C-alpha cells in the first residue's frame, strides 16, 4: 500500500542508504516486523530518503520464513540462518503449495498471507493445527532428527522468498529507474537471495547494510537526524562510509 512509513522502518531505510556508496539509490527494507511495516521501498538521493510504499503486519516475508524456522524446530529470530543452510540439501517440492495456500504473491511483489495457517498474531506459536495438517504432522521437536521433510520445507520457503524478493526488485527498478539498490532489514541478511538478486536482478549495483537487522536501527536513526532533519551534507565513499563494521575487538600484546 502507499503511504509514508514511520518509526523503525524509516530508521532501517536510513541505515540502508546513508552509509552506502551511492549518491542515489532505490531503497528496499524487508523484515519480520518493525512497528507495523514489514516491507518498505522508496528512493534515497543526496542527504534525503523518501519511503513511499509499505506492507503492514501481519503480512510479512520475514514472518513467513520464521514460521518455517519454527516448524522445522529452530528458534525464531535466531535460527533462520540454519533454515537457509538446510535449503540446498532439499528440493522445493512445496513451493507451489506455499504459493497456493500460504501466500498470495502478486507480479509486482505485493503479497498477502493466509492467516488461517499462522498463530503469531494471537498465540505463542508461529503456526497452528491447519499448518500441521497441510504438511502432515506437528512441528519438529528441537534437537531431534532432521528428516527429508524439513530439508524440502527449507528449500521450498527459500525458493518462495527468492521469488518474492525478485518480484519486488523488478517492480522497484521499473518504478524508480535507479541503477543502484540498497537493502536492510532481517530478510536482507539472506545472502543466498541477495546473490540471486545480484546475478539475475535488474539493478547494476547492490549494497547491504551489514547490521541489517534491529542492530542497525540506532545507526539509521542517528543518520536520519543528522542528514535529513539537521540537513547536514552527505559525502559518499567507496566501498562505503560505514567505518568499523569489520574491526572486531581491540586487542593488545
């Protein structure tokens, strides 16, 4: 939907664009949920960002991925990388089922989750009995054996995630005519999807905020105030102006 997102996703968008090496770029944020927005896009230029469109909770690519993380027996908000790591060992045999039953994905990348299958709005679990029935049983118990079902589910939701990101990116490129893309939000840490976007997507250049999850919020807030509210100039640098991302701890002899 159109409308200017506020709060956390303004900070997330700011963290994506302001440290990037681009004078102008399309901005895409993808997360589980911030305040209400789960997906936003817009454009950054000079010392300003303008996020123009967003999708709101409970409809979220990140929460869809987390639902499969939960079902496969991993901890939500920290085990998603394990699901991404499992995906190459399975086959995306449930991709069509996910697209038919769980998510209505449009060609422009907008989407709608079928909340019949999810419990995160009203309960303490990500999925419910309808989800269990769809995939033939209850969620995997943590630390129990990983079966072929879980490998194939990981591959399937990874494929759906990549398809959604590609749809959004193609639409964003068509709308903004930008050659550069900057990304932030927890889903932007899906390096497999980012690799596909770089290889097959419409943008010439991509920059991902290293602290793409919640950790980047404080940085984005500070940069938004400094550049957009106080109107201080912004100077780009290559590879980026975010010094210190790889420094690690300070050690002495």
